[in-house]
C-alpha cells in the first residue's frame, strides 16, 4: 500500500471516526472502503447517463397547481 496524506474538516473527521468505531476498523480502512466504492465501474454515472436520467424525469412530477409561474412567491 502507498501512504497518502489528506486533510479533513473537523466535521468530516468526526463522522469518519464514528463510522470506524461502528465498524470496529481504522479511519484509514473506512476511507479505503469509501474510495473503493466510489471508483467501482458503473457506480458513478457518465454525463450522458445523467442527462438521460434527467430527460426521463422531466415532467414526471406535478403539484396540480396551474399558476406556479405567476404565484411562485406564494408557494
């Protein structure tokens, strides 16, 4: 393994320490697992896939209100 030095905010480190305690592993192991999950193929959608999902979701949801553009401050 290669050693790397990274910096976290206090809040991030607090969350990492809590998660490490839950799993009874080191903070380093939590970070390694998170990185591994993040870089697995297919885990992060491509820009084309994100656009496809956005187009698919467009118009799928509605509030039933017909005057939202005019009265947007009231909603």
